[in-house]
C-alpha cells in the first residue's frame, strides 16, 4: 500500500468546490456543518482542515482505496495549535451566499486519542449544489486561514509529512493501532505557525474494512509527539 503525498500551494483563489487546505467548507445541500456540542446546549464549529474533491485522487490512488467521486471533508478542533489563527486575517467577504458560524473557545485536545466530539470526517457522494460555510470570530473576522491548493503525488507507505493513506509515520501509533491505516496525516507547518509540541503529528485513522464501506463514523484521531 502506498501513501498519497499532499502538496500545498498558496493561491489568491478561494478554491470553491476544489481540493484545498483551510479556507471555508463548501458542503453539499443538506449536509450540516459539524459542531462541538456543549452540555449547556451551545455549539461550537469545528475548523475545516481540508476538503478533497475525490476525482483528484483517481490517478494516484492505484489501489482504489478511496472514493473517486464526491467530496471528502476533514474537520478538527485544532486551533490551539495553529498560532496564525490568533491573528485576524484580512480575507475579503465572498460574493456568494454564506452560512456563518461564530467561533468560541472550544475544547483543548492534547496528546493521545481525541474525543469523537473534537473532529469529524464527512463524505458526500456528490459535489453538486455546494453551499459556502464561513466561520468567524465574535468580532466578525475570519476564524480560518486562506485556502491553499492541494495536489497529490504517490509516496512511500511511511512518508513523513502531509498525506493520505499508508501508515502513520510514528511506529508507536502503528503499534498501538495495528488494525488501522492512516486516512490523513497532519504535520507541523512553520508558515501557519502550526506546532504540535515537539515534532508532533495528528493522524486520522481508519480500519480498512470501514474505509471500504465508506463508514467514516468509525474514524479515530491520535495526536503523538516526542
């Protein structure tokens, strides 16, 4: 089994409906934006980590492990580790219709296995009738970083940076979760001031049989660092 390397490129394009890292989520009609529920009844929006147009994977996913149509979305309560999100961004107001959510304090998720409320993976078999969902701070400034374009390349099974599939780079995760493969691996990034303690990584993990069934409700997230 190979990995699929995720390559990132800065752009001035919002990348509506395209594969992108950060930015705003472009969800199909009827797909609700994932929220963190609080005991008092309030909700807090998760941050879009990336959205993937699955057709972009067809050339590099030679084993057909991932869907090749529709959209795949990864959300996480990750802002505590992305220091660039502490500074408001001057992104323009978009011209199409938006559904707006306000970012609150959220939870702090540290090393180890994260609570299911701290992340979400959503798959939609369609990429039509997309609606833009914009998360803002309480003062109205964007609570997200500008979108970056994603392209994909084949890579070794233990590739050590941003990737889909393969195995987690850290052997400890493989030992603790021997029945799982890597769905998404997130590395540190200086451009975003994204630091996971000391050379840490966050991995979305899934069992092969759940991936084959496109059952992303069974995904777990593990954060490991030295």
